[in-house]
């Protein structure tokens, strides 16, 4: 899900989130490992290889620091803050230094809030800000997502999210724990509101949670 949750990986352990997103516009392949080294701060460093039918290939890196302030517990809200930076580099196709496509150097801050009900459903709310390097625009960002249990291991998931002055997006899907609290698979379908065709996407992702390492 694009809408983040308020939790972090357990202290002294690591996780891997990875997914493939495919649409009529191209394919994205992401891998984002993260660890909680100290102070309930999850540090994520990863990236993506993307292929666009219109603009060719590109490589992306992401670094994020996420601090959990309030742990998510049944009947209560959890709260975290994330600060991150995304860097995108385009293909070597002779793009000028002032290209409208690359390089991307965006910084962001996000405040994830999550509520866990006693019956198991979860609500996620995000409020944040992003600074776009190329067009020198600062915009507020937002997200609303939810997880509804349909069995002991599976959830229906849905979200809508966006940033000011752009078209909001939504996606729906299924989340399943193959091994409870260790290995998870997500499948989603989504698109921007009011569009379709090549902008529709499907994604398949995994999340692996490791044991305590340090």
C-alpha cells in the first residue's frame, strides 16, 4: 500500500518489502529492505528499476527514516513520522541537464497514523509534504487506507491517496500471510480517478519479517 502504517519493524530486526507494478505505461520493480537499529527508528534503503514505454528505463533509490512515537495496539491509535529522499536517474539518451524528466531529487515528510480495532480491522491515515526538485513545487500529500480481515490469514485492502494539484489514485486488493507475521503476499489493482486504459495497474508484492538479529 502507498498509504503507510504507523508501525515499524521490531527492535533489532529487519524486513524486506518488494513488489512489481505493471501498467500499460511500463513496469516498476522495487526492493526496500529496512532495519530497526535503535530508538524505534526504522531505516530503509532501497531502490527500483523501471521501464517506461514512452521514456525508456530509469533507476531510483530511496532512503527513509521512520520514528515510531506511539505503538499500535488494539483499541488505540499508533503514530509515527517518516522523513525520506527519492532520487531518480534516467536513461543515457542525451537528455539535457534541464530535462523535464530527470534527474529527480525529491524530499518528503509523512505522518502515518493507524487505528487497530478489537475486531481486527485497521484504518490508516497519512498527512505529509513533498518537495519536487525539477519543478520547484512543494505540495501537501495525503492517504487513507484500510485492512479488513476476511479469514485468519487474509485481508481485503483498499486505499486512496494523492498530492495537491494532481489526480488522486486508488487501489484495492488482497493481503495474505503465507506464514503468520513472517511472510506476506499482496495483490492489488488500481488507477487514477477518472482514467483507465494504460494508466490502470496491477501489482504483486511480498513482505518478509526477519527474526531479531542484534
